[in-house]
């Protein structure tokens, strides 16, 4: 069995340690020869790199080489897979995105609304440059990109690299939702097969099929979400589930046909989401003060003691939830497994009453030759209208960043369902431009 060379781009990320654990747990299915970690921030990269050396020495001695570097000329040579998870501007800029949006009474969220717009304007130039560098040194590598905001990034890479069929844009949110559904059904996620249509962070599940029986379990899930109190004694129903069930209940009561992606709450009930937000302490603050700090403290402790085995940081099968989807996808590509994943891809008639050039998120069969979307057919008018409006926003955002167009940026924000008001959009845009001077192209 071939052993692969992979490069994790954004190797200093708080997610990387979990990804390394996931790769270790899957070494039989996806064996590695060399692991390269690449980041543009040396201190964070060095911490994760030293952790990786300890991890692989104890758990994965079959890996012949581990490299961590800030030099792209070194990182991208002769790799088989590039796993890209960058965050342009890091969490400090996410904080600005969220707080500036909330200042004007708009949704302050990482990938939705004005925050997602600002993030996309930062991400696109960085990702385009990285893809060019990868192709310089590894023209045949699979590039699996799950940097956010994935929908905007996918639209941009489609335009800049139209013939690169080994560049795949994905998101791990569908796997998180499927895990939630599996828990609600007391099943394993891998026993379920979704049918879904939409854009990234903007879509609906139409069927949840039991692979063994072929039964559609969506009606049962709908009933659980519509009647959460009937299931309060079930094992999976804890405090966090109460919030999720209540939210899903509201959307499904209003729109009972399908099960929604959880991000639709920001677009369908923006006023409610703004009221729930703290403009002085956003989700970015929670992450910086919580999981990010905890991860880097863990790295420091492991490096200090020089081992993982026999400590509270031992890895287990529970590690690697964030990385699970991308490792499973890489395995399907490497070994022609023809498994089904939800992937962002060009429509090409998959949804017959949408623009064929649209970047949609749908179930795709994945094998050694890449991805093949499963046909959806026509979708109802309500969903078609929402998707076309959202995609127009995404297209205009990419126009703005690739062409340096202020007018396109303004039009994008006005089209976004979380903004709409032109006067607010102008104020928002001007303040976001000032905050992002280091990252955005000049808008004229």
C-alpha cells in the first residue's frame, strides 16, 4: 500500500493537533510517509511541530519524516495531498468582523453576513497565492481546501483555476450536522447517507437514508425536532441539545418540507440572532479565551514533559472530529472508494433549474478520478429564490476582491439578507475597509 506525503497548510492552527491525532488513528486506512506543516507564523508553527514530533515518535513511528516550516518553497515540494485550513487575519480579525457588524445592528458571525464578506475578502487573495505555489512544486497533488468562507473561496478558485480538477473545496459542517442526526437516531453517522442541496452554510437535507434498509429517516428526525419534549429522557438529549432542538423546531415549524443547515438561522431570523449577540464579547472572544488558549497550553505542557502517552493528553478515537471529514475524503480519493460526501462543486445541471455555472453543495461520489455530483433535479421556487440571491452576493464578493471594485462590494452587502439597507451597507463597508487595510486589495 502506498504511503503518502501530505502538507497541512495552516499547520500552526489550533485545529492541527486534532488533525494529527486523526491521521494517527487512521494510519491503517491512509498510511503516511512524510508530514509537512506549513504556516506563516513561526512561533505557532514551532509549537505544533514539536508536538507532532512527540506524537509521531510515540504513536506513529512509521512516518519517516516530519517537517515544520514557514518556507513555502520547502513545504510544497513533491506532496501528494495539500490539506488547507488557513485563517487570514486570524481570530483578531474575526473579532473585528463580528463587532463591526454588530455595531450597525447586523449579524456578527464568522462566515455569514458582513463578517463572512470581510473574511472572504481576506481569504481569497491568500488562498489564490498558496494554490499557485503548490502547483509550482506539486502539479499533481490533490488540494483539499476547507478554509472559510468556503462558498466564496470556491467561487474564486473556480474562476482563477478553472481547469484544476484536483482542487476540491469542502466544509466540515455537514459532517457535524450528520453526527447530530446520528445521535438523535441512536445510529452511527456512517450508517446514514444524506441527500442535500444548497450552497455552503446555506442548504437543506431532503432525505436521510439508512444505508442498510434504504429507509428515509428524515420524517422521524423531523418529528423529533418538532416535539423535543417527547424525547427529553433520551440519552443524547442534554443541555446543548435543548438549544439545538429549540432552534431546529422553529425553522422546521416555519418551513417543514426539509431539514435546514443550522447556519440558516442567521439568514432567516437575523434580528433574533443580533439580539442574542453580545457586541462587546463575541464568539471570537469566546474562542480566543477558551479553546484556542487551552490548545496552546496543551502543546506547551506536552513539549515541556516530552511525551503524550501516560499523560492526560493521550489520544483516543474521540480525537480528530474537526479533521475526520478531510481524512475520509483523502482516503476515498487515494483508494477509489466511491464513497459519498457533501462537496462544493460546479452545478453543471445537477440542480436543473439553477445556473449551470453556480457553485453548489451537493452529495458527490468520490473516487480516484475525482468527484461526480448526484443529480438533484428541480428544486421548489422558495429555495431557488433564496439560493440565487445568496449566490449573487457570493459572486459580487468575488468580483469585488478580484477586481478591486467598491461598487461590487457595496452591491454584495446590500444583497446579503443580513444587511439589505444601503445606508447601513455603506457605513459597514467603509469601516471594514479601514479595519482590513493590511489584507484587502484597494477598492476603487
